[in-house]
């Protein structure tokens, strides 16, 4: 049985290597029906595989069957389980899913596929504070796309970590970014009474087309990245 000690464990799942049908048996009927309500087959597969692997990993940590894992969710849709002191968060984009686990520490994770310049320009005005936007525009134009997605994943991981989703506007959170190390500088939200409690870190999944980040309510976390290699419940 896997255990979580002081480290934060991040599992990287390459969705292109998985099939939805192989993991169907782990899902409840309602979870499968929810997946099938997605219009695009890629989105159906993404939901099925990610949810099934999340349940499989939680089962390892708790020493239970994956089919015994049941979720509750808060008003913003953040999932949780009541079986023990494990916090977790999930993100997926394109060919990858990331699943983060922490013991007794709130955690948020995000991964994004890097997309076009026009999208970056439009979104930067919306999610950056005035100070961040001014600093962002001072960067070399060739750096802005990569840096923007680093900023976006860092902010999204914080919002997911506090469990608020986008009910807290991203511009209410200010962070340090390239060329400085990621750091939470200010937060105009009651969900973060002390910014010093949170650690932010950019992550690599080994694919230059993607950027990722994690936020942990822990001052000195040790973050361990693992690759999920199983292709069905029988091979875990």
C-alpha cells in the first residue's frame, strides 16, 4: 500500500496511453453517465480515465478497493473524501492529467497546454492585476506566451487549493513570476488570511507544449513527481 508522509505526491498521467473502456469498471453508473454527457469523445475519455485513476490511487493510500471510494464536493465543485487526512486535487489538459496528494495540507494543481498569442493578450488583461500586467508587458515579447501560462497555472493552482474555483477573481491574487521564483505576494480574499502559509512551484511534465504548477498550504513542502504507468485496474 502506498503512503503519504511529508512529501506532496504528484502523479502524471499521459491520457493518450489510456482508454476509457479499460477503466470503466472503476466508475459508478452515475459517474459513467456524467462522462457520456460530454459531447466530444476526447472529453468523455478524459473524465473517465482521470476519475478512475484518482479513485485507484486513493484506494492505494487508504488500503481499500477503488470501487469503494466515494466523493463529496463543495459548492464550487471541489471533490473530497472523508476516509482520512488526505487532500487531493486534479487537473487535465490535452494529453495529460495531473493528480496531487498531500497529507493534511490543502493543495491545488493546474496544467495547461500553451496556446496562441491572441488568447494570451486577451486573457492577460483579465487575470492579471494592474501591477502584474505592467510587469508582464515589460518582459521581452518572445517570453510572454510561456510566462503567461506559468502565471495562469500558478494562480489557478492557488484558487483550486483554497477550493473557491473562479468565484475568487484571479486578479485578486498577486504572485511573483519570471524571472523571479514563484511566490504569493498578496491575496484580497478571506480564504487566504496569511499568504506566508502557501508555497507555489512550477512543474514540468516533460513536454514543452505544456506548463503546470502546484500550490500547497505548507511552508516547506517536498514535492515528488511520479509517472502513472498502469493501463487498467488489473495492472495497478
